[in-house]
């Protein structure tokens, strides 16, 4: 059954000036009435209908700038009480606690790409909980892109741009976390000595995702040529596969699919409409896909280069429905909304635009919404 906009939220009448301010902020990288917004503990107890798998939307806004009503992008898939986190944007650390999830439940983190709005709270979540009250329960495996190997070209051509850290200008996930630990060494050393905290280096296990590069793929080349999904990780609860997506100039950028005994959930990451996402999501129960409202962004006074970035790197709401229909997914969840402020684009607008070309269930993402996966919904 399609979700309806949250009746408790009344969008304010917004002037063009309001749209200008908020839409411009939303592009800083340049609903749910039928769903419970009240956080409840995620446990291994089966949900009604038999599902032991639950999707929790922690943050649903895109871009690094804080947005009214939504935290930065982050989702948790809870399987038998264990948490698999996808991205960890600004504000996600707090939302994790608000969702009644504990650090001890966290098994793995999957990073779609190395943009700040997908990473801002990642190290904070691990660093602030490696000891003390309600600490991590054991090693947390973090999977994310390796080094791009090279930087994208400067646009417009000829503009002078200095390179930060020229000896290693494009660190991957493992190096990123290693540098975080080095930069916070004083706090870590003090806590290990004075409070008996464990060695954080034994609790963060970072993996640069390795895969067979499709022919022609790479920075300043093809971002996401057609490819078969590849396996990233599997354990007794979940199998995770991935594919490249279209998010220039950031490379590599991934979408992830989680297959569980209850059903399958796919996370698009940031991407323009991409055949690889449709292929990865084929037959999934839930597709969590990024979305933007380009018409609103055009009112925001963005520079031509910023608008061009949005057009080639993200998915407009009017183009998302046909992709989800082609994939044959049961439920389409909108997340990483740009602009993400709930008083700029009403849920009803997101819903109406995405329904063009899609016959399934649409959920306009709100922070702390929980969705049972697979059997609980079908039962």
C-alpha cells in the first residue's frame, strides 16, 4: 500500500528567497504517516510476520550542509539484532542512538563513496565508542572504496588549484581511517592508559573494496560501464554485493545489495540514473535510492558548474520511477533527498514525481522510520 505524506508536518509557505537559501545549501557538495517515527529498540526478536530483518533510516538528507528536519545520509540494516550501516553522514551518530541502536550491535559499515556527506560521522561513531560506556562489541569491519589513484581534471580548464597532500592526494578507506587514528592519537593513548580502553586499532578493520575493473572504467573515463555485480562480503546473516554507479567525478562509487533470509535491500549510493543499479536491484524487496528535485535547485541561484554537477551526478525525481519499475522492486524508498529540508519540498511532491512510471510502493524517507524487510510485509 503506498505511503502517504506525514500529516504532522505542514510545509511552510516558502518564498523564492527561502528556496534560494535552502536549495543552495542543499547542493553543498555542490511519507511516513503510515510508518512509525518513534524509535524502538532493534533486537533479534522477529517482527510481526516473521521477519528478523529491518531497515532503519537514520539520516535521509543529501549534501554536507545541515537541513531542517533531516540528518545526513545513513541507513542501518538490522539482521537478527546485528547492525550493518550504509554510509554515516553528518548527524548520523546522534540518530544512531535515537534509533535505540547500540555500538555493541554494530558489525559492519559500508561506504558508498568518499564524499564528505557520506563520511562525516564515520570515525566519530567508532572513535567515541571504542571503550567506556556501551562500547563496540568487537571488531567492526569497514568496507569502502580504495584509492582512485588519480585526481579528476580541473574545471574550468586552466584554473589554478593546489593539491592537498600531494604525496597521497586520493587516499582510500583504509588509509583514511588510519590517518584519523594517527590524528587522534593523544586522546586514544590517554584513554587506554587512564581508563583501560582497548586498542582502537584492533577494533577498526578497514577493507578497501577490490574488484575486477571493467574495461575503460576510471577517473575522467567511464564511471560505471555495464558490469556484473560482485561480492564484497558474506557471513551467516547476509551476503553483500556491489556495482559501480555513475557519480562523476568521484570514482569509484558503489551501490550495495544486501541479501538476507527475509529478503533483499539495495542502496543506490549517489548516482545519476544508472543501468548497473537497475541490474543490481532486480527483484529486490526494497530499493533505497537517492533523489533530487532539479526544478527547486534551479531556483537556488547555483552557478552553472554546480547545476551541471547535479544534472550529471544525481537522479531527478521524475526519472527515478522508470528505473525502479525496470528493476521490479516491491518498495522504493527515497533517501539522500536534495534539497533535504522538509519545509522546502513537501513529501507529497516527492511522492507524485517519483510515481511517474512506477507502479510499486513509494516511501518518502524520514529519519528514524523503520521498515520490516520481506516476510514481515508479505505476511
